[in-house]
């Protein structure tokens, strides 16, 4: 069995492939797209007049992205490596798992939309005007009674925690996949980590969201190849399929694990404000969310169903372990490419958060390209050191992801939407937001309890 499954079991999407909500919004007069001037119709007009946005980032060039490019970024987040655990989730959830795959797609698409709705307010003419720019701005607007910018600070800290865990996850996965793909090479696990680190060094030179979008596109294409290989093999075994393999009875604790696997395989909310603000046509955001989540739902349902019908009770946690050896090697090499291509997404987001916080204000010495390069290089080195020396990282990541992932995906979007739009929401919309908040709270609580139990087991507490 592949030895990196313990990393993936802790919910890749718990820590989600998030983006910095301040990325590439330094709107300067001289900035132009290659095909014409940038359209600034949705300029920022913060609700709090005392709020000061981070200083413009000279290294982060403003290059607006198309709806397709935004869609590739969302697809990269909701079609991650964790999808390979969906057949195993069906093993423990049965028919209810199929319903959950569809329901989770609808809920996550909804919370993404209401989060973006919090960025806008109606003017006197009833037109929607963008008055906030980031997840941080939304938090600050909802927490005015608290100390200045406390809400934004909490959101930023939560994002950084998730992004760091995500980067470390991909580095560990890459190292373990290298080790598994080349078992006869006499190299230690830490050496493989350094080799993976070297291949990721070009990430320090990525300075636009457009470059990240291209890498996300390549990453998604590799993912589709993996899914295609697995599903093609499953279709050759169609004579073994039997609906009797689905169970009606479920075990509660195993079912909770399955719920976490399914729901958090759709999360992408943290970086949605950034994507929407960098789109050439922000009005197409809702449509983009619809087709990306619909496509993900169809693909995940088909993949999980065909794989489970093929192997039934023999389905393993990572479905590639069920494949014949010649296909398993091919798929693992593709997974290696996917892990390496996925790393720039959270890396770029995290470094922009750190850089913008450090350079807030007019401190010119903190705004040079050389300084930003140093920040990115330091962050890359930090992820390597944590990947090599942090004990029981997988279990700790599961605990962090259960708390922060549910908060950023379910709790905060629904809470902020209720806070900012309460007077304009219908009774049905209010009930929907409250239901999502309750679901997020229960998922987070269940995930934290399960993770604490694992921590106690690992550290010899029980």
C-alpha cells in the first residue's frame, strides 16, 4: 500500500486550496491588460472609512483572468487528490453517500455565492456596488463592535494555518510518491523531501494569479487522466458489478468520516473573493460556480460509483491501491505530477498574505521585489523543515482542518451573510443560512472529536 495515504486521510480539503484575498488587487493607473485597459468598474469602496488596505504590492502584477481560468482554479480545489478516497467513503456510507455527494456540491456552491454577495451593497438606485474587496473586509464589516480589524486578523490567521498545512501536505505527498515510484533507489525519506523541495524552487518567482491559473489547468488535466485510467479499468470489470454491494446500515463513527471526506472535497470558499475580483467579467462568477460544481458532482459520482461497484468490500482507502501493479505505477507518477503542480496554489496565496501584512502602510523598505522574493523563499524553506521534522503531522493537520475548514466553508459565509443582509433576506434564505451554519457546526465538532481521539491514541493517551 502507498505510504502517503495517512497524509491524504486527514482531509486535503479540510485545509483546502485557499487563496489570499488580497492577491493582485494593487490597481495602479499604468496597469493595462495586453488586449486593452483594465476595467475598474468594481473599484473598492470600503464600508469602514478608517480601514486601510495593504500597501500596493509592486511584485504582484495585475493580470485579470477569464471565467475559464477562474473555473480551472476552482476545479483544482474541488477535484483534488482527496477524490481518490470517495469510493472508500461509499463503502461506509452506502446509498446515503451518493446523496451526500450531490448535496455537498449544492451546499458548497451556495456558500461560495453568498460569500461573494457579502462583497456588494445596493446604492440609492438599487444597483449592486462592490464595497468590500476581501474575506478580511467582510469579517471587519461584521465585527465593528470588536477591537479594530480583529475580525480580519482572525480570518487571516485561519487562512495562513490552512495554507501552511496544505503546502506541507503536498510536499510530504510528493516525497512519499517519489519514494514509492523509485523503491530501488537507496535514498531516505528526508532526502526525497529535499529533492521535491528543489523541484518546487521556481515557485518563488511566481508573481501573478494568471500563472497560478495555468498551473491549475495543468494540474486539473493530470487529475482527469488519473480518473480516466481508473474508470476505464473499472468499466472492463463491469461483469463483476453488483448493486447488492451497497449497504443500507451504517456505523455512526465511520459515517462521520465519510461525511467529512465528501463535504470537504468541495471546499474552495477561502480564495473565491480573490478569484471574483480578478475576473475580467465578475458577473459571470455565479455561472462559473454552477458549471464547476455540477461537473465536479457528476465526475465524483461516476468515479466513486464505478470504483466501488468494481471492488466492493475490498475497496481500499486510496483507490489506486486496488489497481494492478502496472497501472498503479502509472497512476502514482501522475499523482506525483499533480502534487507538485498543486503546491503553487496555496504557496502563492500564503506568501501574499504574509507579505501584505508585513508591508501594510508606506514602509518602502518592505515593498521591494527583493524583499518579496525573500519572503517567498523563507516560506518555501519553512514548509520543507516542517515536512521533515514535525512529528505526527497528519493527525495534527486533521485537527486543524476540522476546525478551520468548516469555519471558512460553512460557518463564516452563512454567519456573515445573515449579519450583513438580514433585512433583505427572505424567510427561506434565512432558514437556508441557519441550516448551513448548523451543519457546519456539527461537521466541525464531529471532526474535532474524531481528530482528538486519534491524537490521544497516537500519543498514548488511551
